[in-house]
C-alpha cells in the first residue's frame, strides 16, 4: 500500500497544468448557449407556445397536448442545430445522483429511412421502472410503473449530444420518488401561505417566489492519489490513514494564491457552468489544504 502511494506521488509530480480554452473572450457572448432559455424560446416557438411555457414557469399553469407538440418541435429544432442526437428525461432519484435514459430522435420514415422526431407526449411524460429505484418498499417488482413528468419551470439544456429535459419522478399513486418533487411542493406551499399573508397588507401581491444563494465547497484530489485510496473510491470519505502532517493550524490556506493546476480546473468548471447558464461568481481557497469553494450570483 505504501509503495502504491509513493508511485502515485511520483505520478502527481510529473503532471503539468492543462491549458483551458474559453469559448469566447466575453462570458456574456456564450453564457447559456446550451440552455433553451426564454430568448431561444422566442426564436423557435410560436407566440402561443411561448406564452404557454412562460405561464407554466411564472404561474404553474398546465401545458395542453397541442401546445406541448409545438414546444417539442421548437425544442427539437434548437437541439438538432446544436448537435444533439438524443433526448433524456433527467431526474434526481433517491440515490444521491442523477438518472437518465437516452433515446435517439430517430423514428421510421418512408422506404426504410429514418427521420428525426420529438412529440409532445415524449417531451411531457415517460415511464421508467420505479421498482428499480429506491422507493421505501411502496412498489412491488410486478407493479414497477413510475412516471417522469416534464418540469417546465427548469429550462431544458444540452450536455454533449443529449437534450436533457428536467423532470420529476413519481409513482403511479403520486408518491414522490425523487428529491425535486418535495422541493416543488414545498415551494408551492410557501407561495400559497406567504401570498395569503402578504395580501393582508397589499391586495396586489399574487405570488411569492423563493430564492437561493448556495455555495459549493469541495476537496481536489489528484486521480493517482484517489486511485490509491479504496476508502475514497468506495465512500467518498477518508476512513483510514492518519492526519496530514500539515492541517489548518497556520491558517495560511484560506484566500491564499490558487495553485496553477487547481486554477485550470476552476476555469474549465466555470466555462461549462457558464454554458449551462449557471452564474458562477466567486472562486477561492478554503480553510483546509486542498479545499476550495465556488459560489454563484444570488438568484
């Protein structure tokens, strides 16, 4: 084990910083380029379809089948222009990760050909195997049906060549099988209760929106050192070994100069975040060695 670690350290010392290429000099020129936001909706959707989606985002109204078909056609046109070949319903099951099943846009055409197609029904709802995800035992294997349903309040986006549709995941009887459904229900409950209170003082208040200002702290570990630690690979935590020779005693890591390799990682991460419309604002060293942080603009 010790020799494995020493060889990993030698590998770390041989690594060089990777050059990171930005899409453009100005972030504003490529910010949100992979997101089907309102600007792109105006370009690719009819006025009626655009209004239906905006009403769903702002007021939680339902999108009917006819409008869903129009939205699907516009979304497909945008996705194909940006190199997408597949679509997935992207959701957050109770596995602490994300889940996705990629389906190609192609369907059978005439004379043995295929054509790209996306229907409103495929956009709006799909049926994953609910018994294969954590459910607290509420479903039997032979009663496996669950539903993913399009959440129009979150914009669709493209990762690599896949159009990702943010969805919720529920059982046949309506139980939440993901992390997003309880969040949306909580937001709706807060909106209703807070609006009732606000209308006691101002009858013009019709909606109360909740905002979020999160930050992400993380540790960076070189891949060679990571592969030498079974505890990190299996649990993501340090379960063995002794304390580092240098810890937080000198308070010299917080806000100090960012190492070059770490800085390149941060640049690459920020570029991908900007493409997906994530307004990453702050980056810095945190307190512990190899601990860092990023935070977006409060929204």
